[in-house]
């Protein structure tokens, strides 16, 4: 009696794991190419945009703290996104191998054809189709993101197609790699004797391994290219702050503060981009960048401050903007009755909302120029919102859709609990700096300088104290061009003698309200409190 055929089921999962690893590299290469060439979001970008807005401020803060801060957290997310894709591909390959082994065993016992062996690509595609459907269902709210500026509808189709193409390439690569690595059933003669294989498995493994190394090298090169473009990467700018000692009245574009939610900011192309006005309007409108620029525009000097700007912080800058009043765009579209919120969408999937009353304010504009030049990419090219009287997160960058709705809607960070609709009065020292040593040899007087800002209320006065707030001395407003812009202030202080002094500053807004003295953190409505520095005076 002859021996039963040798089973290879113990080795099949390992072969599947190796094939899955190779296919995972192909999957990652595909998503990276699609991100660079077509602006289709990486899976990690889609997942981040789906998850982060649902976190509470407290949970979000703890997550950032655990990851070592926003920049380090983004870097970890970016790199782990690639790693998780490759790992998921490897696990999928192992499951494929296990399923193939079970399918073969069941076929041998029942006498039915082994579908997975006879039609592996079709069977794998059928297995991956539910994965694609589940991804579409879970990621549907964020699929309309396009980092090249496709309109929302085509952008959602492109994102869905990108996921499909990536999964299809993964499935095909998995089957090809598995077939190439696997011995398969041992061939036999008519008499039932096993026939030795002509090609050893090691040669196949070397070829598959070589192809995997090529895919890994290409992926690494493209990932490095994206890393250089990343907001946190080699030339990262996320969290760029503006500080003295002599702050310019108008901030140069390359020094203007930056805060962004993105791992890699959009690079919007003029061709596909459109600004759509839709929702509860009688005449939906769509503008190309040329059409938008050709409309009557206004110039507006305005300061932006991030809601995360702490007391004395540098997440604040001032620029001269050129743009079209939002009211003109809404009037052209003909708003219907019952509008409750104006929802502003960015090409990167970012969303914020404002009231209709704020939307029709003459100072709420869609800006397309910054300090006389087209908007830089990092500041929202080709167009961004400017909403005076609110923190910077409301002034959506890369804006591509403005939608009028009759219901309450919360934006990206509103869902976390941030409340950015009132800018707290702030003031700070730019010069001298904290712990600076001053000498009175050349002059008995010390020049104090800084900035003050109060949203759209303007600044009417700035004062400083050198005796723990018992007395306050007036400063000068050296630059205060508009209620929408910051004020640059200075003061002359003559120390009574050598020693260590605590200096503090406060501002009064254009309505006559003095800056809040109580120190409060940035969550959820922006920081309050006086900026304080300590200086040492020597003879």
C-alpha cells in the first residue's frame, strides 16, 4: 500500500506570510504613487480625519502628550501608517495561505474543484471586495478630500477608486507572489510516484525577495519625498511662531505663523479647483480661480491668531489680504430662507462653520492674495476664508465649497469642543525677553516693546507694571492701522535701581474692556492672562 501524499499545510501559512509581505509593499507603493501623482489621500490621512474630530479636547490633548507633541505625533502617524499597511498585507497573505490550504483539503475530501486554487485572482478579489466596501462605509465622511483640488464629487470618486486600485494591486501581487513561492501539489507519475521539481524554491524566493526589495526601495524613495513636503518633516513648518525682538508691522509671508491639521498640506492645481456656492441657494455658483480673481476685490489688513496661542506665545501674525467679500458671492447665489449655518469646506477635508450674520459682514472675505502675492501653498492657495473676530481655525484654507444649511453643523475642531468665536484680548512682551540681564551704563531708561490684539475690536491702550500690578504705566501705540489688526506698542521704563524686576503688560480693547487678568489655558476658548517676564538690572 502506497504512502499518502505529503501535506504542506504547515508551510503554506509561512509562504502566504512572505507573499503577503511582498504584496503589502506593492499596496504601500500604490497608495504613495496615488498621493503624489493625483493628490488622493493616504489611508492614514483618511483615518486621521475620520477619527480625530470625534475625540474630545481632553482625549485629544492626552493623545498628543503621549505622542510627544503635535509634530512628533504627526511623524509617528505618518511612519506607522506605512508600517501598518505592510503588516496588514503580511497578515492578509498568511490568512490567504491558510485559506488556500483549507480549500485544498476540503477539495480533496469532497472531490469538488478547489476554487481558490483554480481561480485565485477572482477568489481573492471577491474576498477583498467586502474590505473595500467596509472602508468606503467607514471613511465616507472624509472621502471628498483632494490634495490636488478636485471638486468634492470627483474627489470622493477618486478616493474610492484609489482604494479599489490599491486593493486590486495588492490582491494580484499576493496571488502572483504566492504562486511563485509555493511548491503546490507534488507532481506524480501514472504509477503514483512523486516527480522531483526542476526549480528549487530558494531560487523563487530570491526572485520574489528581489522584487520586494525593489518595491521597498521605490516606496522608501517616494515616502521620503512626501516626508520632505510634510508639515513636520525635514523642512517642516507646522507650529511656526513669530516672535520679536522687533516685530514687523506686516509679517512677511514666509514668517507668518502656521498651524495645520495635515500630515502633508495640499498643493492645489488651478485646473481642477473650483469654489462652489451651494446648499440653500436659488442659483448655485462655481468659480475657477481666474473667475474669482476677476471679481471686485477689497484689501484688508488683518491679524490671525491661533486658538492654541498661549499667553505670550507667537502663534499670531499680521498681513494685508486681497479678496472677494463673501457677501457678494452669497448674494450672487441668492440665499434661501431659513439658513442657520454657513459651512466652509477645505480641499483637505477640513470643515468649519459660521453664522449667516457673520458671513455677510463686509470684512468676511475669500482671500486670494497675501501681502500682494498669490497665497502660498501653506496659507491656502488658491483661496482661503478670513473671518475677523474669530480665531484662526475658522479662516479655512484651500476653501473649495461654501454650503448654506438649515441645521446645526459642527466643524472639524468644533466637534472636539473648541469654541473659537470670540478672540480674547492679548498683549505680550517682545523686548526685553524673559530672564534678560539689562545694564544702565548707556542709558537709565529701558525700551519695552510688544504686540497687542483683540480680534475685530481693536486696541485702545496698553499698560505695563513693574511692581506686581500695584501701579500701571501707559505705553504708546506705535502701529494700530485697523480694528482688525494688531497694535505694536512700546514704553520707556526707568528702573529705580539695580535688582530683579517682574514686568507685566495688559491691553484695553476698542470697546473699553481691559484684558482679563486671570490666567487660563487655551482649552476650549483661547488663553487669558497677563504676559509676565523677569529681568535683572545691573549698574
